[in-house]
C-alpha cells in the first residue's frame, strides 16, 4: 500500500543521494528533459495517488493496431489542477474526460499534461478516462527492448505479447508510468479476434462474445507495478492444478499453444517445485488472491505479476545452456525459476526508482541457487552461484542514475547474487538467513522501496553495519582483495581495493582448520604453529586474494 509518508521519505532520500554513479546497462550519460519527465516524481505526479485502473484495449493483429481507454481512479493528496499521464509515441491520446467533460491536454513528448477543470479537494477520490489509439512500438528483441511482439505460431495463428520493463508500460497503454506509485487493483479488458484468446494478470472474471471478436475480462486484486501488466494473445489451451501452499489452496494455471500441450505438462512440473522451494525461503506466495499463471509467449519470458511469461522452448537451463558451467544449471528450467522468483522480488517488493533495480535482479538471481539448495543441497547451491562469477564485468556500478529511469550495470544479476551469497556466509547461520528473507517479504509486503530501506533492514536484522559492504558491491566496481604473506610463523594480511571503512571478516582454512580472520586496511598479524602453513580463503566469499610474499 502507498502512503504519503513514503512519498515524502523518497523525495528526502533522493535529495541527499550522490548522483555521480557512472555505470549504466546501456552507455548513456547525456539525458534529456524526456528522461527527467519519465524518471522523476514530478509535481504533476506527486499530488495524486493511484487507486484503480480499468484498462480496455482492442487489438487488431492484422493491422498491428490497438485502441482503447484507461479509467484512472485516484485519491487527491494535495491541491493541484494539472496531472501528468504518460503514453509513448507513436500511440496518440485522442481525448481525456472527467465527469463526461473533455479536458485540455498539453503534449510534451511522451508526457501529457491534463488540465483539470474540477476542483481537486484533498481526500477526495476522483477519476479520469484516457482514450488512445495507434500502432504501438514493436519489440525488436523482446523482452529487452520493449513493446508489442507481433508473431505467428507454427499453424499461422497470430501469437502476440507485450513486454516493457525499463522502457515502461506507457509504450502500450496510458498510465502514471513511475515505479513509486502502484495501483491498488485493476481490471484489464482485452478484445481480440474470436479465434484467439487473451491471457492477462489476475483472475479471469468473464468472457464476452461479440461475433468476430471476444473480450476477456481479468481482475487484479493486489497492487501491481505498471510493467507487470501484460497482454498475451494466442491459440491457447489451458491446464491447471492446485498447490497446497502456506496460505491454503493456490490455483496454478498454465496457458500454452495447443501443439505444445504435451511438452508443457512435462516441463511445467518445475512450477509447483518452484513454489514449494520459494515459499520455504521467502514466505507465502504474495498473490494468492490472483493465483499464479505461466503463459507461453513468442519471446524468452518476463516476470509479469501473476501472469509470468514463458518462452524457454521447453528446455532445461537457459535455452538448453547452463549459465554457471557447473551442470547444476541444467537441473531446472531457468525461465520458470527465475521469472517466478520475481513474484517475491520485483512484484511483492518493488523498487521506487529503476536505479535500484538490483533489488529485483540480485535477489532473484540468488533465488536460482536457493532453489537448488532446497532440492539438491548447499554444495550444489554454492557451486552454481560461484560458477556465475565468470560473467561479471565489474566495469560500472550496480546502482544506476536516479530520477532518469536509468538502471545500473547488468552485474546486478550475477554480481548481485554473489554479493548476497557472501552476506549469507557472514551471517553464518542458514536458518537465520532464511528467516531474514521471509521477514523482508513480510516487512515490505506489497510495497515500493529504496535501496536505503533494504540496506537498513538487512543491517538491523543481521546485527552488522552493512553500509561499507553495500558501498563496496553496489556503488564501486573494485572487488575486495585480501593481500597476505607468510613470514616464518606469522600470517600477515590486509584488505586492499576497498571503499572506506570496509572491514569484512573472512572464513579461512589454515593447516586444515577452519578459522575466521578480521582484516582491515592495515596489516594484521596472526601467529602460526608452524612455518609450513597452508592458507585458503573460503571460496563462497566473493573476494580476490593476492599472495605478496
């Protein structure tokens, strides 16, 4: 839920942050007014709080054309008469009404400023209806570039889906397109040719037949972020099961192309396995009211809330490959496990600003290894996450640039997962680690959060001052390096390549005996029992070592 306190807290934090981080997933350092309008909480956004959407959209596959309207209900937080609504070209807003009256629209690129004639009284709930149409941007390489995917299946039927993380939901529907304000519930009504079916978020309420077209009405009973809303259209068939979960019976529904039904019934057995493991680690699935769905799409997949999309070609691993190179990555279907993990980290706990997207991706990357931990043990889990280190670039920080809709480095995946794996070693108590992850999902249930909130929570729950730890792994590109040397019967060691005040303990093995050491940036000495000493660092810590003898 959203409260004015969190909005004001966010703005205070943003003013205090240093905006000089250099790393971006896409190299972009020159930003425009459009980037600011898209990525910041503008005065035309902050005064109203989303409560409800009813998105109606008709899809014409032959013309690659959509048209419809979005009813936007909101609560008035402060006095203002101008509202920012986002919709990206080449789509057009044709009119906006309030209480049946047409409103004036000032278009500024992809931001559209609506002048309200009705007095906006604090505490009142109001609504507007935004009408729009056009040929939406086509996704060239979904899901990374965003937009509509207009494809056909092997039988020549239209096979269509949306994906819009990063670029924003306004690439295909008009909305308040900023992560900080999640709508509390919404209805999605999609009209398609009658030989096709639409699958969207939440539960299917009703189907309306109009002859040549059919409308599918879906209802989402929980807060949902904009990019989590989706449309999936195809010649689908459906099967389902009921999972006996922590909060009772959970419906798990699967929508796949008809020709793939047999393969799906075999491959999707990973879905209840996922649910069992992640409820163990993270707590109850956050959207029981809306159920869980896996929906086949013509691209790789995405974490759309309660409507997770799947395009991994019914293969183990990532399109048949083990990203870790250890063999463990072929024990599960990567897209089912990873994208479903986002139900807890991205959909339940959502970043306020996309610069903090590591909250989504680092925890979900680590969820892959926790799935392995649940079914194959801690050794498998550790080997998998360590195996992913070879892909880490360390060329730019994980945290992006605030107020510009710009995420940080793609290292937020595998480096972020290794950072969390390292934190698990520091806690040195797996049950405590599990309870922290579960408490985190309860503490921030259905909320949008900042990096600072997550850092403060983890520091409090672990009992450690983790500020230097997160500065090192999230805001710097250097990996802590333990320099050491053995002189006769003395081990000397220190941290280098670190941020200020970094003093992370390390688990080591000295002459076959496990021992914790406590390095700082200055040399420390440890007396040894013999001169011929073997010295090993626990490889579960994501650090480098350097023998400087």
